[in-house]
């Protein structure tokens, strides 16, 4: 893309993946040829990397991506193309629609001859109705699944646990295109307990204390030798840690507003440790109510407990505030699949309505008060067909988002994106009219 002045602009990951430091460093530790990683056609890139992974399955000891959503999309791609991948392995010929010269040249020394035994094995694994533990079955030497699984990415934890079959999930670091903020010093800790340790020598950081439903109090300090003296300012009168808003990063003459809400969890020596809570100002609101990303995640986590005994998996969700009529309401989009097969689940209306009720009961006092007096209408749950969130991702990537940094929006604002989601709706459910 170009800036108004005509300068070229791109994502940090694009610059890094094209750099010599990546080509001569991390790229050599992976099995995906650099040409397949840099391929501009996402479909051809994904196909060739998966084909390489299957052909060299005994060499794979780690599976990873920038974000958990990309891993989820990769497994979905494998579900769609495993038969064709097996055919390529069985015949020793690359599929005809791989036309990118770099991909074709990179695959030539890897796909060298027919391997019907390997094709039969992969076919037997993938033909199973249930894909529980599919990663462990296809790549038995994998020691961990490495990806960011905190914040909005935590919605994919249960899905990756399902596909991983007990393989540890590792969330290695927390950062942005401007700077790496922190690293996870306890990589095998539970996903819900991941804390990152700030890298003090990377940049200067400013913080604002965040108090929900109240104002903000400015608080600035540098992450160098001042940490021990400032730590008391990050605790309340009861000694409990409070969230802080990482508002700005100073890098030389540049200043960036980040707007991430972090929860201070302690210190490693003099380095601050924190958990990522949410991206600030990502909220649903129809009136005086304000529901944050963290509020919504907690509510949906509570509701999907009803689905677990039924063998359902919530793969992805999103939402928006529908104010086209009065009173307004929250609308949720869920994509579901069955653990035992890839078929679309048969949904019980009463259970789905219960899910709606649990979501509403999990919201704060303000929401429930407004809901009881009909200032907010009952929440609506729209279940979408398989692949709808893939189409949404393709839309945002076509608008300039990086596929390696894409996150499914917690709250949809774009009218075009809403049309995509609504076109995939197969069933709708509503919370009961009255809230208990």
C-alpha cells in the first residue's frame, strides 16, 4: 500500500520475512522453503507449506504461526485439501494449479518421487470422522504448538487443544510492528496464566492506570532502573494489581499510541511482568452499556460450557451492536463444528437459547439493568456455516491486512464485513424475552 505522500508502507512481518536476518536465521530452522513463505498467493503458499510438512513429517518438531487464528485457518485448509495433497504424494506430481515459479522450483527437490505408503498413511489419518488430535497423529514428533494465544486469540485455545491432542500450547512473546514488548519466560505455563516479561532495553513506555467505568489517571515512567520505585503505584489500596493501559511507545523521534490494556502480575528481577487483557475501546454498546472485549470473551467462555458435553466446538466468534431498530441489541456470530466429524452440528433450540441467556447473565450490572427494563433487546445468536470466517478473513486481507497478523474482529464495524457474515447465517436464536 502507499501513504498519501506516495511512500510504500507494509506490515513489519513482511519486511522481516524478506530480510537477510530471517533468511539466514529462523528460515533455516524450519522445513518450509523460503520461496513458499514469500509467495504472494496465500492459497499456493499454504498448500506448498502443508505438502512440505507432510512429506517431511518425521522432521517436524514444532508447529507455529504468529497468531492462533492462522493455525486454525491452516487446519481448515488441510480439511479442504487433504485428498489432493495425498494424491500429489502418491503420484509424485505437484497439482496443476500451483503456478508460482518460486513454489514450483522449491517443491521440485522435495516432491521427487511417488510415495504411496506415506499417502495411504496420511489418507487413513485424515479420513477419520473425528479430527481430535490430528496434529499429533500427522506429526508425531511435534513437541509444542507455538503461537500467540492470549487476548482475543484465547478463543482458539480449546480448538487447538482439540486438534493438538495434548501437545503443549506455547505463547512465546507479545509485541507489535513497532517493537517487541515482552517474552514468556515460562513457556509451558497454562494458557490462562501466561505472563510476559517486559524487555526494558527495547523502548520507552508510558502507562495510564485504567479503572473500569471511570476516568484515567496519567502515570509515566521508563522501564529501566525505576521499576522498583514505581511498582507501588501499580497496586490499589488492597494490594491487588490493577490494569494499566500501554498508551505510547517512544522509539527515537517516533511515538505510537498502542492502547493495549495490561494487567500487572509481578516482576522478574527488575522487569515488569504482565498479562494482556484486551485492546482498549473494543466495545459493544447500544445505550449506556459498555461491554469490552474481555467481558465478551468471559461471557462466551461461560456459555460454551453447555456445548462441550454435546461434542460441539466453537471455532470462532464475532459480534456487533445492532442499533437499526429500537431497542438495540447485541448480535453474536458463532461458527460451530462437531468433535466427532466435520459435519455441521444439529442444534437444539432450547440449548442455544440457554447459551444466549448465559452470555447475558455474564455481563455487568449496567447491561442487565437496561435489559430488564427493555432498553436493550434480547441478545441474538447467529450461527454461520463452515468457512464464513475464512471469507471474512479474505475480505480483510484484500483490504490490506496481513494474513500473518490477521485477527478475527471481536466487534464488527464494517458494513461490507457484516454482509459477509449475514450471508453465511444458517440459524438464528434469541435469548428469552425476560432476564432472570
